[in-house]
């Protein structure tokens, strides 16, 4: 008896790619140029849930700092969400002075959130 395969729906992945691309301030054309692929291919992934090749999948998640755990391990909490990965990427490009400001702001946010609980 043949085992039934579960076919993965890439629509959620496509939406995450679209959102991450916008957060990075990239147009489809700019991303396509960086990856050396057609902008239509990216549009199909983002809007229609087209299955990307493994290489394109890898390039998209690494270029856009997207966590794949949220798609493949939905019942587990991801080590780092896409938003946290993107923030980490932004922090890598900030000066020490900028990091001091971000750290002070984060401490204030944490204090406010702790009081609200």
C-alpha cells in the first residue's frame, strides 16, 4: 500500500518572503537582480505559493533573514523568529553609539512591559 504524501503549501512562505523583502526595502526587481532570477519567479513565490528550488529557497531565507522554523516546525517555538533575525541583522550594522541607544530603549520597553503584566 502506497503511503499518502503530505504536500507542503508554500503560500505562507511566499507571504513571509514578500513581507521580509519589503522590510529590507527591496523591490522584486532589486531582489531578482541580486539573485540573478526573473522578478516573475519571485512574484509567483510570493503571490501564488510556487515551490522554489532548494537553491532559491536557501538564497531567499538567507538574504532576507527569514526563519524557516515557523513553517516546518509550527508546533515548536522557533529559536529565533523572522522578526528577531531581521533585528539582529540590523544591529550588526549599527555603531557602538547606536547600540547604546537601542540597549537603553530595550531596557525601558522591558520595564514598561514588566509593569503591565
